[in-house]
C-alpha cells in the first residue's frame, strides 16, 4: 500500500483547490492543516480544500447524497458552498468512476446540488434559490461602494460600479458592516459591459482576492438584474480566471463553467503530522 495522504489539485476558472479523497471519513482536517495545505510556499497552494467524504458518514444524514463536499477556506474556516469548487468536485467523482452517468447530486452545507457533466468539459451546477435582502456598503481605498446583499447559500455583497474593476486595490479586505455580516462576507465589484455581459472581481472571506468565485457570479447577476427591476435572466460573467455562464431562473439558479484536474500525488506523513 502506498504511504501518505492522497490529494488532487484542480481549478475552476483558476479558482484552485486541493481535493482530499476520504472514503472512510478518517482524515482529521484541522484548521492548521488546511492553512498549511493552502499556503503557496510551505504547502501545495490553493484557495481552498475539498474533502471528498461519503454522504452516509456526514452527521446530517437527511441529505441522502452519495457524496458530501466538505469545503474549507484557505484560512481554515468552514464554508457553506463554493460554486467553482463543486464543479471540480463533480469532475473528480466522474473521472474516478464514483458516480454513474453524467447527472447526480452532491451534498454541501448549503444543501443538495444537482450537477451535470457536459460533453464540452464544462459542468453545470444547480445553485439553488437566490435571496436578496437589502443593501449595505463596503469601503476600498477610502471609497465607499454600495451593494446588494445576496445569499447564495453563503453571504455576498455584490456592488455594481462604474469604476473599472481592474483599477481597484483588493490587496486588503474591504471594510464591511459586521452588523449585516457577523461571519464575514464575499464582496463582488461588478461592471455591466452590455446586456448579458458582466465583468467581476471578488474578495472572498477567509481567502482574499481570488481569480474567480462561482457563487459570486450568481450574486453579481442578481445585482445586475435587480438594478433593472428584473428577477430572472442570464449572463456571461468575465472573471480574472475566465468566463462563467450564469442563469437565475424562477425558483433557482444555475452555473456553468470549466472544471480541470491538474495533478495528483501523496502528501508525506511527516509533513501531515507536523500540522
């Protein structure tokens, strides 16, 4: 038997993840190990960790899915959902032969998500209902930006702005209202390029600026639609890492984009034990 902890590395529009297959549910994924894994100097480097665990081993057995996505942010904190991560998770399940057919469900802390592997290499995920709940303000570089509070299974503030998003300094977390977001918030800055075309940058809680954010693109579209008095619609959303297709439909939403597995290997047990 090979020694060490099996891992894979993948990304969805350059939002990158470490996958840890854990069929027995035995991995002790501590916050310090997650931070070390995601560190781009002392570990493998990633925006987050996806532990692949059988749904039957998850405490909330009511979900009933065969596989559960245990997602952790790069700072070791637990997150409810990750739109890019769930596509990479789905790609792994398909390639590893752990699911039958192109359509199946994945459990997450935000609930159950139907996914479909497409022939062109993309994956479509049903992201669930989008809930909008008023506005709030964040500050970046001393400037204030007002955005729409959006719940896509995790908290977002999507700020439409005429300031070209490439000009923003997102090297530090945007200042947010802890009264609205006691557990932090993902903040999107969105330019409307044309009907059905958006450009976005995002600062993710527990990570920093990332190349893309799947749930964030859904929030960005929700903000653009709301600004025009609409509740449903579709858009191509341009992120630093690539394009995603987003649709907000009556009763739900869907996200389509690439999912790429880059490498696999084993973590040394001495390294794992040191954290």
